C-alpha cells in the first residue's frame, strides 16, 4: 500500500507542523504539564495472543515496557477486525479484563478473568453486520455515585461507505441514536475527549489531513468537524490516545506498512492552532492487525480531555 507515507514530526530538530513551528525537545501536552509524565496502555491482537498490553511512556525518545501477553490463541481461525478500548478492573482474587471486539461479521462482549485463566476469553455475541465497518470505539463516561452525577456509554462505528453511527448502551442493549454521512475519506480515529455533553475523536484522512470530530450527545447526531492539520498524517493506520495533563492528549500513531509507532504530545484541540509536539519513534515493531486502548474503570479514572 502506498499512501505517500511521510510520517509527521520526526527527529529532534525544530519541526514545522501546519501553521506553527514546535521544538520537539521541549514537548509539552499543556502549559503546565510535562509530556514526559504521561503514558498510555497500548493494546494489540495478533495471531498468537488474543490480548496484549504494553505501556508506552512519553520522553524524548519514548520508552516502552515489555509486552504483557494474556491469552494464547484466544480467537483461533476467526477474523479479528476491530476492537474497542478494553478495561482492567480489580476483583477480589485478581483482575477482570473486558471490552467489545469484532470477529468476522459479529460483535461480541469479551471478558477474561485472571483468577479463572483456564477458561480463556469468554465471548457473548451482540449482533452481526460488523464486517462492513472500518472503525469501532466505545466511550464510557461515569462521574461516580454522588448527587447530580451523570453516566453514559456510547458505541461509535464508521461504516465503509463513510457513514458514522452511534448507539447508547442501556441495560446491555444497543439503542440507535443516529447516523451521519460524509466520512468516507477517514482512515482511522481515536477518542480524545469525553464530557457530559459530547465526545470528540481525532481522525486522519487518506489524503493526510487531521481533524477533530466533536459529537454532541444530543439528538439528532450532528458532528462538528474542525481541521487541525492539512497534510502529512496519511501514514497512520491506527491512532491510540490517552489523557495527558489537564487539557492534553498523548497520541500514538501506528504505521503498519513500516511496522513503526510514533508518539506525540497534543495540546487542547483548537483547530489549526492546536499544539502538536513530536516525541519521536517508539521502540519496537508494530505490525499487529488490531490495536486498541487499555483503560481503567470509568468512575475511578478521569475522562479523556483533549477537547
């Protein structure tokens, strides 16, 4: 595949990105938070292991911890297409690991319990038709048990024809809350913000542009699309994001053609004025067919806050 694979913001010299020049050696995710204090949990599915986790930490250059491999041959002879983010939650005897995954044409709820490792990953089918989707993510927002608190879980799917869908998960069921066309040029997306009133994704296009897509939770579904960069981002097949500082994002872009990963500290989304600092190439080889974000339980962890 040849998409003009120019990876943005490489090297240690000053780098020109869009309308601003940023010295990568002084990268920050916000005015007060050093990006080096931030890290993200990178998940992957490969042919041997159904679930993997690796901690990627900001620095110049970035650093990684050894890959943690959970279940060998978890999805034998099944086409693993997409995965939403996965949660690690402590239980009495260990940890529960769970998320939603698309295998062939079907979506499943999946759970793996460390105290029942011999059982492997348990799958519960949700529904079919998911082989026509190129992207899926789940946004879990929960303010905890306090007066006036709010919580919701939304599922987002991008179909091959460029139609973006949203469902609210209620009582284990998907309730459709709208769709919106016009995203056929999007290559992949990453969730960067979760609030009471909207979710925001960062998306790159096949032509190299980078956009934010803010999606108010109100009906009907009306995304607000804002350009962040006009070129150079076409090389990434997967984007994985994590909260960094008070108003920023740690972003990893994965180019499967070159099996490379690159890390960025992204300031609060503000159109073409958004600060993006390149932190360099992430050590290791990244050629797994599916990547996703590892996170904690929503009510115990601060939400993403990049927009």
